[in-house]
C-alpha cells in the first residue's frame, strides 16, 4: 500500500528524518487540508502526531540552550546562570526527567556544602518532582545560610502550601513581601492559597491586595484575573447566605 495522500507522505518523511524543513513542509500540507475541510480522522491523528513528535525538537533545543548558558556562566555564576538552571529543572520535570535534576543537585550539595544556591536548586528539583518533604529539607538548609532571602521565604510559602501547612505558608509569604515589596508573586501565592482552601473572604481581600499592587506599579492591565476571582468569590458567598 502506498501513501494515502501527500500529507501522509510528508509525515512519513519527517518521521524518518526529524528535520525542521520536513516538519514545515508536512505541517503546511496538513494545515491546507484542514482548511479545505477534506480530511479524515486518520488525517487528524497524523496531524496531532506530527505536532507531538515535533514538540520534542523544541524541548531538545531548549535543553541545549539552557546547558550552553550554564556552561558559559560557570565562572561568573550570575543571575542568568542560576535562572537557567531553575528553568531547566522545570522543563525536565515536565518531561518526566526530574531524576536528572535531583541527581545533579544532590552532587552539587556534596561538592559545595556552603553554597546556599546548591540547596535551593535541590529544593526546586524535589519540588517539581512533587517530593515535597525532601524539598522542604533542602530549602530549610538553604534558609540557614540566607534567613532573610525574600526569594527563599516566598518559596517556603509554596512548599508549605504543598505540604498542607497553610498557616506557615501565609507567614512565609508575609515575611517575603515585607522584605521585598517589589515582588508581587507572594501576594499571588497568598491569594491562591486562600482561594484553593475555600477561605473566600480572605481570598477577596488578598486578591484586592494584588489589584492595589498592580495599580501602584503600572500593571493595571494584569487585573483581569484577580477581578474575576473576586467576582466569583463574592457570588459564591451570596449564594451561601
């Protein structure tokens, strides 16, 4: 049996080569087919598989770029160096490869026991692997070196939330924001905690804090989400009366 159509043929070529130009040719053909309305479920399946397979091209490319940044930054170890490692941890986790990050940063902790960043990265690796108890132990070790680091305190809020230690999470969010009020992520974290735990009245106040912060920092266009959540909570409270 031959190919069913030209799109099927190009899909086969891309499956064999993995080349970007072959993806572009196949994708263009499938798009034209979909636009024409003349396609079958088999065509849709192959089109979906084409996107699925090609997504790994971008994953590999991103991993390569992150690793290049990390390699280039070994001497200076600036913020971009550490940010790239954090992003790589997340990307690997999304692709079920958290064990690579965990092994890497467990070794970094052994090699650099006085570097709080090593413990911080290990905590992130555990967190994205949903190993929250281990994440807390690593983060706690980092905070012993940097007890007033707003970023670590904010992360402590998220880990405590994941562990169900909600009051502690709120305390950490508040401490982080008191140290660095230019970072609204702790306000969002606190509002989401109240929302996710059904504490609607507190959620409304917390989302209002987010709106006030956005307005005072020139980010009023970001208010759609908090305004929507406030409206939902108010409607829920009225319905429960």
